[in-house]
């Protein structure tokens, strides 16, 4: 079977929130965007412009209020909650600014977590997690608690967790936002290799133009809309 050439397609996507008694907030408005398999896309824009909302929609973490979203060939607009969870678990790896690791669990347990959800046997998931730890240069940290690691190391653990289920699409929301310059460069090197060597489709939200420059395409957002698409 030929893999679908489109990783994520958004057609006329709007997401509104009801904010208490106030008027509804339009977080993203009428977005049309096509991310092809193997693309490397950066999303930039001021705080509140809808970047995280857009990324969460692309990762099946949320549903649009209007419009259509197709992830790796599946229209999620009408998918059941079970189907949505299944897409998140098999198609998407998410990486966040604040790492979102479980602090009381060890590094290796954090990385294995997506495979626990999938029901992969312990021996097999341990082997896969150890291989990733090795590749990301943090093998010696396997049994430490996540919180004991530096920011750059924690983000590498989070990337390993995103990768362990071998999803075709990696979505990162300000992945270097809390990191030093040298940790930023290390994480960027890893993200670049995910795209270039492993062929992952990569979408990175960032405030940092030096980070965005690594992408093939930069999508600029303002007030919930795409205002410019820059090709590298
Ligand atoms: N869960 C929510 N409830 C209400 N409003 C929200 C929610 N999430 C985001 N928003 C609003 O939607 C807009 C876009 O937010 P967001 O996508 O987080 O922007 P960015 O990531 O670019 O900073 C903002 O006005 C924000 O306040
Ligand atoms: Mg955000």
C-alpha cells in the first residue's frame, strides 16, 4: 500500500471557546493548511494567536468547531472518542515546552508509557526504551526520576516518549522554550534528524526565529489566522 502523501490536512478549520459569561473566543479561524508526509513546518506568531490550539487540533487532542481535519487519511471530524484516542496513540507524538513528564516515575518508565497503553509486553517495551535512551545519549539516566534531570535531558526523555510508538507525525509546542542555548541546539539536532533521517513529519511551534529556520516552511499566525507562509 502506498502511504498517504498528506500527513495532516485542515480545511476551513475554526475552533471557538466559550469563556464563562463573556463572548466566545475564536482561537483559530478558517484555517486551511496541508502538511505533507515528511514535511518540516514551523508555526510562529504572537502569544494568543492560536498556535497551541492549531497544534492540538492537528494532534487529535481536540476537535474543530467547524471545518474538517484529516490525519494520515482519517477524517477526525466525525471520529468517535475511541477512534480519536487510537489516532493519538498510533499516529502522533507530542512534545511540550514544559516536557510533561511524570516526575515520580523513572526516566525509562516515562518513555515506556505509550507502549503500556498499547499493551506491549514489559520486556519488549523496556528494550525499545533502552535503545532510544542510548540513541539520545541519556542511557545513564534510565533509573533516575524525571525531575532529577536537567531541562535539556528532560526534553530528550520527552522526545523518546514521543518516538517510542513509532508515530509518523511529531508535533512540538515550543519544545525549546524553557531551554538554554546549548540545550536548544541539542534538541534541534535531534528534531532535524527525526525529519531528515527517520522521515517523520514534523510541526514545531516556536517563538524563536533560529528554531523556525530549521523548517522547510514557516507558517505565521495572527489573531487565529494564517497571515503568511514562508518557504525556506
Ligand atoms: N481552553 C480554552 N478556553 C478558553 N479560551 C482558550 C482556551 N485555550 C485557548 N484559548 C484562547 O484562544 C486563543 C488562542 O490561544 P492559544 O492557541 O493558546 O495561543 P498561542 O499558543 O498562540 O499562545 C487565546 O485567546 C486563548 O486565550
Ligand atoms: Mg501556545
